């Protein structure tokens, strides 16, 4: 039985991925451990040691959530339990394991970590282990390292981006390496076009060393949307490197930089937008009034011209001033005292014009 158990442990050691983490003395570190869906209601614990015989409990989820310098938290939504160790000393170095307790069966070891505590600056560290961004925005993580090896940015699910660019779950990832004067190198990781599903734990890996980083993506608030509408382009506030590699929350691009300063900034932009809108409304109203007055003036002038034209007419076009024409057929022989026509035809019809003047015209003439 003991031989069988030893073989199982040997197989486990060869198949398990070991995470080597380096932390400076006095610093802190959070370890994430992901478990399967069917282990949500199981007890999880954190133990220290090489094997079961020497792997003793440090902290459990069914006991007080904190014990001395170590605390444990279980997120059943993400199916990840985390262990945070603070104020580390050289006595805290060693092998640690994430374990799921199985009733009436062998416990399941999820992850194996080797923690190194160094008196000086650790070989690989990040400014913050907690980074926050908003949907559609971007986040930047700076990984400082002095060791050598391949650079990777990996999601805890296993997908990684190497070299200089790539994508993780539809989000663009770029890697940029720069050198500092103190013989340290900085790996700058930028994730752009964030989506809600990008919320997860990630690993900054250089060689065999790694450092976990949690990225939280939240929806834009009304204040952030107003700020984005009032300013289409805004330079992000550059991050200043932290002197300590301890894990502290940070907010990056497109996030609030403090409630008081952000509200004052948004208030100033809102006032500017309101004044511009009122100015445009005044100009538009004045233009409409001027156009309406010009149209009314044109219409009045046109009506006046029509009235003048109707009043000035020829007096002979009155109803009583009509000239009548009478056609009287006469034969040539009936015209006495007239000059003999040169036309040989005797059947010529002549028209005599009889001017008839109305009673009013005769009265006017008299």
C-alpha cells in the first residue's frame, strides 16, 4: 500500500506544474488555485511540505478565514480559491500546495508552488497583483525581472502570448521589453479592448519564475461615459514604478483616479458642454427668427404689389365702357355717293363701325 502511494506521488510530481515565485523579505503574495465545477462545495486548504506525510495544514476554508499572516478566500463563481501570505520572512520559504478535500477518498492536489523569500529585490515581481480596467478600455502590467528565459503572459486556463503580440480570448495583448540602469529588465504587458470575460488570473512568466496577477474588468459607470463623451482623446496618466513589490490594488486606464478629483473634473466638463449647447441654441434661434422676418417681409411686399397692379387698369375696360362692332352687309349698288370701287365683284360685304357710348359717357361728355 505504501509502495502504491509512493508511485502515485511520483507520478503526481512529474505531471504537476510547479510555480516558482520569488518575493522580497517583508513583502506579500497571493496564490490562486482553480478547481473543477463538481468541487464547489468541498473544503479547500493550503498546506506546506513535499509530500502528504510532511504536508501540514496552514489554513482551511472550513476554519477561520485567517490565521496569523495567512488568509484564504473561496470564489465559487470563478471557481478559484486564493491564499494570501503577508510579512514574509526567510522561514516562509518552501513548497506549498492547493488541495481540495475529498470525503471518503484521496484529496486532490490542484497546484504546487515553490516560494523563495530573498533579502534583496526579488528576481521577478510586479507593481501590483490586483489590476482593474473597464470594458472597452485597456490595462498595463509591468513585470520587473533580473533572471533570463522566455517571456510569456498566460491566462490561468493555460493560453499564453509569447514574443511581442497576440490575443487572449479576443483581447489584444502586446509585450514590450525595456532595460533599466540597474541591470533590471521590464516586461510591459498591455491588454486592449477589454471584455467582461477577461476577468481572471494571469501569469507573468520569465524563464521558470512566475508571478500571478488578477485583472478585473467592470462596466463603465455613468460618470466615465460622460467623461468619455466630453473628451474624445485623453492622455492616460503614466504609472510610476513602486519601490516595493508588495501586492496593492491599482486602477489603470479609463478608471476613476479618485472620487473627489474625478467628480470635479466631470463637473467642469459638464459645465463647458452645457454652455456650448446653450450658445448653439441661441445662434440657431436667432437664425430662425431672422429668416422668418425676411420671409414675412417678402410676402407682404408681394401682396402690396399685387394690390397696386389690380387698382391701375385702363378705364375703357370698365363694364360700361364697351365698344360694339356691327357688320352691315351692303351691295355695291346700294352705296350712293361713294366712289366706284375698283373691284369688279358686286357682292362685297363691308363693315361699318358703330360706336355706342353709354349714358354715363354722354353725361361725362356734356
